[in-house]
């Protein structure tokens, strides 16, 4: 991360902390009644902080390019997930402290007898817990991605609305008009975020459609979809970035999926995405016909050599279809005439499951790319590396100036974590290791 990106990251982190803690400082200003006790006030502080955190969760997934640029959207989504767990934990602590120390203040559990704002708070907690469970165990619950997104948005929006109703019943904490105005402003802010994500952004995408130009097989159940802009000049991206793509549907529907660009960033006539058959939508990619409408929201991501213009060289470690963003980078380097040394470790389970194998061999023969093919289940007579990319293999192939290079890792989580640990053990600085999270939605 450059100094400029580090400064931007620090600024946005400060904005986040300010938005979360501002309600606490503001609500504590002015006259406060005595005799409530530390644990009561601490519980109230936890409740207000958790509500602010839950609201800002919407901002973390709104894909504001300026805010996401220093981190990468994949990192923000991972941050979003971990903060969601923390926020639900804080809400549970808020409720638990009151349940233990001041049970009478919670009123009866019967919603017909309890004050409305207390019932709203309990329902909000249950809905936030449901959001957490369906997100963390989506695959175990066999929730399709599109259905999960609908459930996630519906539950989280309802939970936040109920939380605001609960906050409105906060008594003396919101007694002064300017304190109430603060939470009104937060409510309007969250409503505008939802309008931005679900109305304005899809409307802009609808005005900049694409059409499927071709679909071609790449091997290993992977297909490349080429899209051409329809009535507009298209978009520019940095090699290694990704976009959310909607195929066969309106951008107002929940059918968008994140895919990495695999084409060269120097091409202006079309953009390409290489997609492996893994889920309900991806298994139908091969059936797309030329002329099918598509919509693209992007580019996003910090996984790009363009963020490191002074780097003397690059090392890429890719597993399976994780090679797609690396292919975009290598193709771009070729088209730019960038002759900086590049080393690619490309791992697949079997030799016949490697998309782009022939093209990568050709690039290795005609450019500065050095290719190390790694096959986990190697056939007899396999000339390349076998097994998994580990410390010994990396040490065997990395050049002597390894600590000066920039490293890009993309693949399944187990592979990514193992490679990161190996690189650190080999003396590569953490700041030189850049990862594309492979499973974050």
C-alpha cells in the first residue's frame, strides 16, 4: 500500500470510528439523571454504539469507489462480516446486562403487554441474529446466492428499522431536540443508502447496458464471456480488478455476481470475464447466446499491479480459476510492452483441469513471464511441479531479490493462507503480499 493509499485508509477508518462513537459523546452531553449506576449506563452505551454500527454496515456494502479504493471491496466485505458478528455480540451484551442487573426495566416478554419500544428491541435482536446465522452458514443451509441476498437485505433492513424504534423509546437520552435530530439524521442517512444501492445504482447501470458478444470454453469447466458496450464507450479498469455482473435480468433484481476481469485492460472494444461452473448461475453461463443483455457495476478492487508502478517485478500465485485476474494482468503487460520480470505459480488439481494452459505457455514463450505449473494429482511423466505450492517450492523458484518484488495471491482460502504464511517465512514483507479473497460473498 502506497503512502497515499495508507493516508486514505486512515481517513476512512477515522470517519467510521467517528460515526460509531458520535452518538455516545453527543447523548452524554447535557443534564443526566442520577442514580442509574455504571452497568445501566454502560449497557445504554453498548446499545447506541451497536445501532450505529449496524447502520454503517449498509455503507460498507454500498460500493462507494472512493471509500473502497484504499482497501479493496473484498476486504471491506470481509470487514463488514466481522463487524456484523461484533455488533450482534454487543447487542447481546446490551440485553444481557439489563436482564441480569435490571430485569424489571425490560418489562414483560408478552408483546401484547410490553411497551412497543421494548418489543421492537427484542425483535431487532432476533432478526440481527437471523442475519448472522444465514450469512455465516449460507452454504450449509443451502441458500442460493440470490435468495440469500434477498433474505439478507429484508432481515437487516427490518432489524435496523426496529432498532431505531427501540432507540426512540430511550427516554431521557433523546429528550432534547438536538439529540433526537442526531438519530433522525442517522435514520435518513441509512434510508438514502438503501435508495442509492437499490434504486440509483441499478438505474445508472440500466442506462449503460452491455451485450454478450461470445462465450468460449477454456477447459476445466471454465467459460469466458465477452461483453460489448451497447450505445456507450464502455469502462476502463486496472488489470486484476473485478466487477459485479448481471446476466439475463434487470439490474434491479438480485442476480449480480462478482467476477474478475480476465481481458487486457488495454482493450477498449470489449471486456471479458472467465467464470467457472460452481453454482446455479455459473453452470448456465455456457448457454448464453450472443446479444443477451448484461449489466456491469465496476470496476472495483485493489488487486492490481497499477498500484505498484515502481515495482521491479512481480510474483503471482494462482489456484484454479483464481488465475483469471492474473491472466488480465499478464495480458495487459504484454499489450503495454511491460517487460518487467513476472513469475507465475499456477496450481490445479489435475493437468487437464487448467484453464488457459495453452495461452499461458505461449505467453511464457513470448514475454517476460516465467510459468511454474503445479499439479496436485500429477499423471505419470508430468514434467512440472507436483503437490501444493509450499515454502520449499517457492524457495526453489523465487529469485534472489525476492524481498523487492510484489506478490499477488488468488485462489481457494486454504491455498491463499498457506502461501501467505510461506512467503512471510521466506522474508517477504507483509506489505508486499496482496491477496484477492476468493470466497467472500
